[in-house]
């Protein structure tokens, strides 16, 4: 939440923060250098959005990585402000908005939902879902419950699916694996990724009994490329969804290809 004083709200709105823009045009309500966070904050380039995302905790980062890797998710908006919350919620009974005021000025704070996602179904239809990220340890705090209830009623009134995601649902290994492979989509490479990855894919499918580590080493030698290029392209194939592996487990390069690729 950020202080809701007249000067700041005018400046943020002038900058287009939390407005209707999507993709590279969306600007989150809070940026990491402006907001004190209990966890480690991070800035990460979005592959689908083409902009820097501002994430205020490790759990938000893991959630972002998992959302982005999901083919159904086509846009991710973080730190989405509920600017019209008082107008949208008709049933304000028992909602403690007074709890969310600045201790210094007494002014209302802006309540944000961590993520608003644009989802595309198999027919190409798009819809929004809202997701709030919380540590399980926070759920027994009264102030947390009161904020979540405001979010719940807001999104319910908007007709948008809203859910809480806890740290227990954000598998660390999945996030690590996604982070490991997605780098290949962001980095420039001295080799022709498209051409060489197709050659590697063909080798993988033709040598299912060969340990992956051995196959990648042989690939580097046969193609006359730098050591590690085969591994880089293997990561690239996973990132491009050309091959599938069990993202819930650490990727073991010593396994045979048939035991690794699903």
C-alpha cells in the first residue's frame, strides 16, 4: 500500500500508474525503490510484456515466473491499485478501511492486488483473474484478513476471479527451473539458436538411450561450437516448449534422454 495523498496520487495518475494500459504500456502502482518490503525485492524483464516488472518479495518473483511460463497467461500486471474501491464495493459492512490509513497523516492508503493476469482460453477468448500472494504465516493476522476481505469483495463486485496463493503453492524448484531456462529467451547468442536447437532436438529424439550429459558434449564437438552450447540450447528447447521435462524436480543431466524428456 502507498500513501494516498493528493500530490502523490496526482503524480502517479499522471504517470499512468495502474491505469488501463497492458503489456509494455502498463505501469505498476509501486516500484521497488519507492516501497519498503519485508522480503527481497527484484526487477525482472518480462518476456511476454517486454517491460521491467517490479516485485516486492521472493514469493512474488516465484509467482511471476510460474505465471509467465503458463501458456494461457498472455499479460501480467503487478501492484494493481484498487483506485475505485469505494465506488465498486456496495457492501461495506464490517470492512475496516480505517485500518488502512497513514499513521503520520491519517490519509487513506491505496490498496493493491499483487497480480492481475490476462488469460486466453483455447478459443482465443480473454478474461482477467486477480491473484494475491501471501505467506501462510500472515494469514492468521487480523490486519491481513481485513485487507483480503476488501480485495475479495472488490473483485467479486467486478466479476473477476480472485484467489490467494500462499508460499506453500509456489514450488521453489519449479521457479528455479523456469528461471534457468527463460534466460535463453532474453539473452542474445553468438550462435544461431533456431537452427542449432533443431539439430539438437533431432539428436535427442534419435538417441534416447544416451545420457544427456554425454549427448550434449558430443553435440558441442560435432557442431564445432563452444563448450556448453549444447546445454544452452537444451535449456532453450525447454523454454520454447519444444521439449518437456519434469519442472518439479532438479534437472539431472546424468539421466538418459528417455528418462528426462516427457
